[in-house]
C-alpha cells in the first residue's frame, strides 16, 4: 500500500514537473493537491505548509511531496471545521467578523500558546486596521502550529530546522547510495553462489546417473547396490539443501535483526533528544516560576517584618485611635504574608514539577498539603504521579545496573502495571533490549554447562586440529585474558583446555563477565577477527564442541560492543547536556 501511494505521488509529481527540474513551486503543489481534494486549499495555505515541511520553503522536492500533501490535508480538514465556526460568529452574514471575535477565535484554537506579538503584528499590517476581518486573513494562522518562542528564537529555530533538514537529506542520500551498492554486491554474490551450487549439483547428479547406467549395463546383479547408492546420494543432497536453506534463513534473520537494532537505536536516540529538549524547556519555564517564588518569599518576609513592627508599636501606644490603626496595619501585613506564603508554596510545587526532581517534589507536595491549599491547577496529583514515575524509573535503572534477569523482569512489569510505558519509553526500550541479551547469554551459559566432558576432550584430542577449530579456541582464550602468543602453538591450547577446577575452561566461561571484555575492546576486535572468518555452520560441521565456544565467544564480543556503544552514548549525552546547559545559562 505504501509503495502504491509513493508511486502515485511520484507520478503526480512528474506530471506537474513539466520542466523536469525535480522541484515544484507553490502553484504546482496547489495543483497537485486540487487533484486529490475537491477545492483544495488557498495558495497562502500551500506556502505555509511548504514552510513547515520543505527544506526550501519556496520549492518542494519529490521526496518531500508525501509529507507536504499530508500537511496540506491537515490544513484542508481544519479549514472545513474553522470555516463552519467562523460562519457561526458571522451573525450578519457579511463573510467577516469583528477584531474581538477574530482574536477570541484564535485564542480558542491556540489556547495558552496564543501569540500576542503575532496578533499585534497582523493587526498593524492590515491596510485598514479598523475594518472587519475575513476568514481568508486568518485561515493560515488558524492552521499554523503555535510556538512559545519570541522572534529571535523563531528565527534561530527556523535556521536550525533548515540546516538539520539539509543534513538529514544529505545523510539519507549517502545512506541510500551505500545501501544500494551493498545490496547490489550481496545480490550478485548470492547469484554467483547459487549458480555455482546449481552447476555443482547438476554435475554430481549427471555423474551419478551415468554411473548408475553403466552399472546397470555391466551387471544386473549390481542394480540393488546402485539403487541404494542413489538413495544415499538423494538423502545427502536433501540434507545439503536443508542446511543451505537453514544457513540462508539464519542470514536473513541476522540481517532483519541488525536492521531492527539500527531502527530501534535511531528511535531511542530520537526519544532521548526529545526528552532532553523537553527537560531544557521545562528548566527555562521553571526559572521564570522560581523568580515568582523568590519574589513571593521576599514579600512574605517583608509582610512578617511589618506585622512584627506593628505588634511592637502596639505595646508602646496608649490612645485608642493609634491602636486601631496599628491593629489594622498588622492585620493587613498578616493577610499579605498568608497570600505570599500560598503563592510561594504553589510556585515551588510548579517548579518541582517542571524540574522533575524527587526531593523538591516530595517537599512541595508536603508543604502544599500542610498549608491545606485548594488545588485549582491539579498540581498535587501531577506531582504525586511524577514521584511514582521517578521511583519506578529508578527501580528500573537499578535493575538494569544489576544485569540480572529476574529483577529486570520484575522492574519492567512494574512499569507496565504502573502505566508509565509511554513516559519511560526510552528506558523501557533499553531495558527490553538488555533483557533479550541477558536471556541469550543465559542460554549460552546453559549450553556451556551442559557441555559434556567428552566433547571438551574431543577438542583436546586433536594432534593437528583443523584451522577452524584452532582459530575458535585462540579467540576463546583471547577473551578469557590470554595473550595470542600463548595459543599459537596447539600444544599450549591443549594444556589450557585440559585444566580443571577453578581454572577449568567451562567454569571460566560460566563465570566470565562481558564487562571485562568491554574494558579492552582491542582484545574484542582481535577475537572477532578470528571468529568472524567462519560461519557457525562451518564450525559445527567440524566440531560440535568448538561450535559451542564459537557461540559463547561471539555473544561475549557482541555484548561487549553493546556495552561500549552504551558507554559512548552516555558520555555523548552527558557532554551534549552540559553544552546545552552552558548555552542556556549564556542566553539567560
């Protein structure tokens, strides 16, 4: 369906792009949309949509057209609703409404994101500011997505978006080119391999047929033996085909798994960036609220001082009139103190919600409840839910740090039961990925544990081992901390394999922590070069024992790589966060 849609859009693009420039202007885009939606949208709406979607707001490239049409559809359907609501305000049926009505309409649509600056700019830019306002004048702004930022921030954001779009476009083009080249190489290689296998199979089948015919001609008595030979050959061919199919299936599964990991990592990185942007935005909002809280605290202290001064003066005056004035002054000061205290408590709780810190949240809720304030904005339930979310998140992170299956499963289930899967989506993705890896490592350890001593002895019994077995065992002992020169001679490998007790090969593999390998990625790289020169099926064909250690080693290497990548990401996020904080402070 997605492919059909894409082809249809490309066809539309080609039909309108008569000059074959690879770009459409606003008029051409409007023409495309008119073919999809009866009546379409106005040219200003088209230009506004292009400003939102296209890397160049003046033109649309073919790869941008689907997203642009979706944005224009969004505006198209919004216009239907807004036009009806506009007609409800136009009681005189003049196709216009008053300035107050238009302002109310925009405020109702944009809510707290309504921009007074944009409104004033719109009014001042009209040829006749006092005239009534038509729907065409405000339809674009009604459909636009509002922003908190001031003029400078809007300009900077626009610049950043254009640069980011160019960068993503360039990276996407490079990635598509690289993937296309790789897929073509893989396709040609697979075709060549398939051709060779088919030729070999045909040659073998021809030889077997010819041999059978000769045997049948030479002696009738050998017919039974020939039939048995043919049956054996058929079974061998079937087994070979089955193994080839199994190998192909595993290759495809690995490709799918690698692609899924990349997509999931990109998605996780996007979620992290969004969370960081939200955090910095909340920090900025919190600073403004903190200023309100600080001002309230100062006013509260000043009111307390005024009340105290009034009480002291009351002790010294005698006449009734002065006493009454001082009592009224004290009452006003106490009333102001109470109001400022409530304002301070409310502001502190809002700051704690913005900053999402556990201790300030708990303190803010306790102070709010202790003061018995009315919760008009629903801040207390919000803060209490945040506290529960933070506690659940901390338990999940602690479980991830333990790297144990049962505590991690319990922590993941706790997040699901608490209903925080959306809020903790990045953490849940990391936790589920870690759980999959831990389960896989557990399965490998189980295979090591079930490995019979006779199988290990079979590896040791080689006097001149196959190169594939020697390479796998070199990589295994590299991971376990031995130098490569210690394992180049097979006799030394035999001695290491033959050790028992705490130095036994099985026990060392079971007790091994992949973090050790993650701390020395040079060793991981050398071991990977040794192991990845062979496929698992190739190793299994030669030695079942070596195949088990191949699985163990490759999984240890993969886990170490994942740990190293996570470490780099954490470091990059920390540096990026510090840089953003520094820029934020500089801007402030």
